[in-house]
C-alpha cells in the first residue's frame, strides 16, 4: 500500500517532531511554541492556507485536492496540549519543563496529523479540500468549544470532521469505534456543608459538619443505584472531603466535598444534578446543617454520527483489518464533542500497545503507532474524496 510505504519512510522524521513536542510540553491555551511549530511546518509543506489564532491558539491548515469543484471539506483534528504532571519516564527526550508532560499522547496525535498533512500536500490525490485542525486546551479547557465558537466549521466550510485518540494496552494498530454516545458528559460539583463548630468533647453544643457531610457522601451513592435507569450508565464520585481543621479535638464549622459525575444522556445528566442538589440540601438539613451546592457542567457527551462512524470503521478495516465496530462506551470525557455537535463526524480509538496508562507519569506515546495513525488520516481523505 503506497500510503503505508510513504508513512514508513517518513516515520523517522515524524518521530523527531513528536519527541521535540514531548520535550517541550505546554498546557491549556498556552501552546504558543507548539502552535508556531505546527504553523511553520504546514507552510513548509505547501498548504494552501494556514490560519493561526482560531480558538485563541488553535491552528488550521487547508489543503486543496486536484479538483475543488465539489466544495467538500473534510476536517481532521488533533489535540496539542499537555498535562500538569511531573514526568517519570527517564527518556532522553523527557519533558524539559518541570511539572508538565505529555501524559496523554497529544504530542503523538499532533505529529501524526502533521505527517498526514505533509503527505496530502505532496500527493493531493483527492478531489475537494482537507482542513487539518490542531486544537489547544483539550485537557479541561474546552479548546474544541473555543474553536467552534471562533467559526471553525463555517469559516472553513467543513462538512464532516474526524478525531482519533491512542489507547495504551490495546493491541498496537487496532482500532475501536462505536456509533452514538462514545464518551461521557463530564460535570463536577462542590458542596459546602456549614454547621456550628466547637469542642469534640461537647458534641451536644455543636452542629457536626463531619457527620452531616459523611451522611451526604453515603446518601449520594443512591443516585446511580436507585435513580438512574440500570440500562443507562452513570458515575457519581465524591473525590475530596476537606475540613478547615486538622485538630483531633475540634469539630469544624465547615466541610467541603468535591467530586465528578459522568453520564451519557441529557436526561440522566439532568437527573443526577437534581438528585445531588436535593440529597445534599435535605441531608444536611436533617443534621441541623446547611449545604450549598455548586454544580459545574463541562464537556457534553461525545456522540458519533452513524454514517461517519461507518466510514471511519471501513477505512480502519482496510488499513489494518483490526476494528471493533461496537466498542464499549467510556466514562472519560472528550471535548471533540463540541465539534460533533456542530458538524457530522466520528471519533476513533487506536491501540498503542503495552505501556503505562494515560495521565500516568510513566506514560509515553508509542512511536511504532506513527505510520498507522498517519496512514489512517490519509486513507480517510482519499476514501471520502476520491480523485477523478
């Protein structure tokens, strides 16, 4: 297969880009070095248009095919940002920036899409146009939403858009996808429980916030087990329990609970918020305390479009023959969801082989995946917009 052969030839070059990105990680929207590197390379490849500053620090390159009479534009998206984690890989190209590392493989995603962009700009063996989209702030900053709000879809006339993410410990080069809800909606919450502090030896004189907060934690476990439809997945986790005192003999005035909720439908998402508010408020009241709830919605559920999911799966199958077409949904979040709300498309997972998991200090993107991922992008474009 010529695409695979060309990507194999480019593997060393793409790997060098990836390792340079890995050594110089940037967080959120502060991807200034990364964005500049991406824009410079896209221009050097001969992209017909390179636009910076979309969604603050996002970059888009436009590559026109042999004919552009169809007016069809396919978008390919890669994320660029790193995580606030101290690296522990010990690699010679490990992060040079204390407290920051590419622990999710966005360096690999960016490098693979750059490799595909170089190939597509060289060959232009398609009719229509390709928009290669490099997004900042996937890790909690909603960079996907920012790019959409900045006109990504309409400005470049994107008619369908695709994303991809590596998955450690899945067989190298194997693909997984599913139509419909693939990644969960992500929400966070904070509950401030206020009572009357005092001496632990005289509990009758206080309103015990640790008791009230503990009762709230236990009661919240009923939201999923007794309120959610058993056939509709949901997760509600209290992940932090903090008091304002560390003394052994003080009952604190305030306790703060924090946590996250993961859901796949709007109905379940709304139900979880309502039940959490009611349970927290009334349970605190039953203990003579007060609960103030702050609900912080984040990424919506990422929902693959059926037609584009089938297209992506067919391309992956032709490339490697290893595709799971009805993969399990994941309770992780992904802000590609905003792009899929604005435009038809699909998101696929690709196996990275054995290694540390995502968001782990010892994680490192497997460079053996580079020819597969870059070939997938190129094959997808040529399949969707065949020349001739």
